[in-house]
């Protein structure tokens, strides 16, 4: 299963354990929005075993949008706050 790892600082900005995952295909950007209720696009943040980060399962999200994340694995991305959402530009990584 594919997962995204989030630092405590990033996860704290969401102020919730549940997020909706959104994707803008044209811009190549993924967003996490705090979720109030459970829906098909809601995913749960889980504390990773190391206890210093959080993980977010994204396998169904990747399948839905037909994204191949293999060449993005192991890369770090800048997360930018836009309103209540946290946005990741999948085209820009370090």
C-alpha cells in the first residue's frame, strides 16, 4: 500500500485526523482538506510507528486519479497552506 509521510508540524496544521484528498490534474497539485465527516474522499492520518510523523494511505487516491507515484517515492515536497488546505505541488520536489 502506498503512503505519504507527514511531519508533526504539517499534520498539526490540519488540526484533525481526517482529511479529504483533492487533485488538480492540470496543475499537478494535490491538496489535503480537513474533513468533518466520512466520505469516499476522506482518509485517516495515522501515527507512524516511529511516533515522530504521521502517515496517510493514498493507494485508492492514486488508483482513482491514475497517478504513478513510483518516481516520486523518497522525494520531499514543499507543503503550502492555502486557506484551510495544505497543498503539495507534485511537479516540484527536492
